[in-house]
C-alpha cells in the first residue's frame, strides 16, 4: 500500500514549522468507484458510436488513444514531481538554517505533495482505462515511447531527505528553547567501606 508524502510528514514532530496537511488529499480526487463507472460508460458510448461505421476499423487505435490520454497526463505530473524533488534535494544540500531557506523547503514540499497526489490519481485512471482496453481487444495496453510506471508504492529519496531535514530543524529549535547550564544530578545513600583501610584509601584519593 502506498504511503503518501503527507502521511510521512504527519508522523514527524514539526513544531515551529508551517507545514501542515497536504493541500490536497485523496478525497479531493475522484473515488475509484466513480472512475470505473464513468470510464466504462464513456468507453461503451465511444465504441457504440463507431460500430457499424467506416471508423470501426480504427476502434483499436481510438481505444489506445483513450488510455494514452491519462498516461500522458500522469507523465506530466510525474515530471513536475521530479522537478520538485530536485529542488528539495538542492535545498537540503545547501541548508543554512535560515527561516527563508526553511520556508522555501516547505514550499517545495507542498508542491511535491500536490504533484504526487495528482500523479497517483491519473495513474489509477489510466489503469482502469487499460483494463477496458484489455477486455475489448485481448492485449495489454502499452505506451509507444515511454514506460508504464505505477508509482503507488514509491516514495522518492529526495522527499525522504527533506523530511529528515525538517525533523532535524525541529529538534534544533526544541533544544535551543531549553535552559542552558550543566545539569546537576543528586544521588542518595552513603558510601560503605569494607574496612578502615578502604576509608583511608578513599580519603587519599
């Protein structure tokens, strides 16, 4: 099961930072049941439209293009996610501890969250459409010049590094707020010596 970037951030102590829930969540995208019903209806209407016409010979090409519509949209969101994670990686590498730097990192994290959510939603729609293609033509849908990735179980290392950086910043702020000075530890109980020689030895030390 995919763990979203927002879920990962929610598990961290980010006191002092403005990072909150992702700007978008799964509830902001079409639910799977609606996706399945809608795409199935569109698919049926499309092939009913061309059935018995001169375009029936092009039905498979139309079906391929229908799936590719979601594939290309997901690929664009994937590219946006890659750009955002590159920015996160660069910001982590150049961390200077300033508030301006941290705000920029938070902004890039938010962009990554948005891109990731949209990418996953579009990939799911593509997979639903691809299953319709398989049922209709008996072969798996494949893109022409790219790979058919499914990022549902992936989380990029740059985003992980960004989370770690924010965790470290939060811990540094927490420590900075603690009182300075050497802690004093009190221990109870008298030291017991086996004999007089031990007492003298202890006194000499």
